[in-house]
């Protein structure tokens, strides 16, 4: 019986020590400090030998829709891929869906 009282009192004390209040954000020291001096930041800090950037591929697309004499429709799509390096490594553009005949 004594152990039960001891552990129940210990539990009550442990739970009462848990507070719901959060610390004030203005006092937590998360403010930016320091000063950037002019000329102290340069491109020499970038590891250019380890980086390789590439601009996105520019795709120009033109669609021509024409109606034939028999009432069917023809769709012609022209895609021009323009880029510096890597334009030839890009996947082919999707083909337009086939027009139903009938």
C-alpha cells in the first residue's frame, strides 16, 4: 500500500512539472547577427569544378490543323528543341493522338 501511494505521488509530481507554456520567441536568440563586409563574398567561394549547371531546354511547338476534302482532319505538329549543351539528350516530344476515322 505504501508503494502505491509513493508511485502515485511521484506520478502526480512528474505530470505537474510538465508545463504547457512555450518560451517566448523573442528571447530564444534566433536573430541574425553579424555583418557582411563589402567585397568579402566572391565567386571564388563556389566549387565550380564540382558544379555543372544547365539551362532548361526551350521547346517551340507549332500545330497545324487542316480539314481534307473528304471531311477528315489532319493534325501536323512541329517541335523545335533549342538549347546549348544536352539538347540532343532530351526525350522526344509526345506524338499527338490519332484522329478517329469515320
